[in-house]
């Protein structure tokens, strides 16, 4: 009787237009129409009273709500640390079921690359480090700002190499790579590169989202980082039709 969570805990939810709470059910639904088994929301706490999550869990996003219907599905080890594959599930405000986030690289030339699943893997040693390929949500991800970042972590949990920005407009069904032409009409693909030494420094050419970026205000910042991870030279603010909205000069 110490007030500590133990055993199985369920997640229940009630939508705005419904009158009763239901147990959250998650189903992996892939582009090619194959459905995996349902998973119940929630999971297990250890029986020793340490209030550690163990085994399979389906968790809500910290800001879960009508416009951010996001949850995460994966495994905890016996020490309460995330390990292995964790998937991102989402539901748009006008949909009836959760779907696994699917990201597809769609270029202007019309060639589609394979889908990438939302989420990624944590190390198996229990350090809770992200490793390998990941598809991550923008910190302000909402139905009005459906933006993800796709790239790779090294074995120390640091971003390395190329990371892409993907977005899905409010009324569209698929994620596309953000592609912009700069003022010299050269085609650039968002987003850019991190150094391969594991310092997680941005280097070279980058296309970044403006702080005010949302579905009806698609603004990007285009410029270069030096080898110290600092902005330098001219950075251009670009609109969705590639119009130059202004420039800022950085000197280091």
C-alpha cells in the first residue's frame, strides 16, 4: 500500500464527439494493405514497486490531443529503459483509426523512393541511445505542421550525415521532401548534413524551416554552415513559390 503503480495499466480515451471512454487500440496499417495485429494502449510496470515500465508499451505523446493524436509503440527492458524498435503512430483529426507513420521521398522528377517507417531503434544495451535510421517528429508537430526529420544516428546516439525534412500539407495524405530552388535557380533538397565525427554539427548547405512554418506559411531559410557549425555568409528567406522574402548576412 505504498501508492506505487504495478502490473498492467491500460490507456482509455474519449473523443470530443463521443460519450464513453474506450480502450486505445493500435494497428499497424501499411501502404500495401497488410494489417498487423492490434496492440492495446498502455503496458506493464514491474511488480517490485520500482514503478519501472517493462516489456511492450503503447504510450501517448506528452502533448496528446485533438490536433496531435500521436503515440509511440515499443519495448522496455527490465530496468525500465527503451530498447530496440520504437514506432510512431498518428491519426489526423478527421480519421477514425491510428496508422503507422509512412514517409516517402517524392521528388520533382516524379520518382518515388521506398517508404520509411516512423520512429527508429534504441541500442540494446539499455543506454536509451538512438541508433541507425530514424524518422522523428518536429517538436511542434501538429495537424497544421506535419513535419518530420529523417536521417541516421551513430552508435553514440549522435546525428551524422544527411538529414531530410519531410512535410505533409493539412489536407494531403502523403509526406513529401521539401524541395526549394534558390535565387540562382539551382535545385536544393532539404535539409543538409551533420559532420561524420559525431559532434552533431551542421555543416555546408542547409535548408531549414522558418520558426513560423505551418501549412499556410511555408517559409524556409537557405544558407551555409561553416565547419564549426556556425551560420556564415548570406542566408535567404524563401516562400513556397521560391520567392526571395529577404536576406540575412552572418559573419564569423
